[in-house]
C-alpha cells in the first residue's frame, strides 16, 4: 500500500467514524501521513475518500 492509499483510507475512516473519538484518531493519523505527501497527492486522497464515503465534493475553480 502506498502512502497516498493509506491517507485515502485514513480519511475515509475519519468520514465514516461512528464516534467523535474515532474520527479524531483517524484525523490525527491522516495528518501524520499527509505530512509526507505532495499537495496534489493529498487533494487526490481527499477526493477519493469522499467518493468512497458517498459524498459529493465541489471543487473550486481557480480564477485567472
């Protein structure tokens, strides 16, 4: 498993956690994993985790 895959799974667990305590543990793990990834990898993991959790994500467009 890659670090990006681990981040995706940790973020997914944070989203579906049944308790705040479990969500906080998953968030802390996600933060540790994300520290070693590029911003693009982190954003990709966020998008994949939200998709896995059945959430709709609206991405902001950059204005030029």
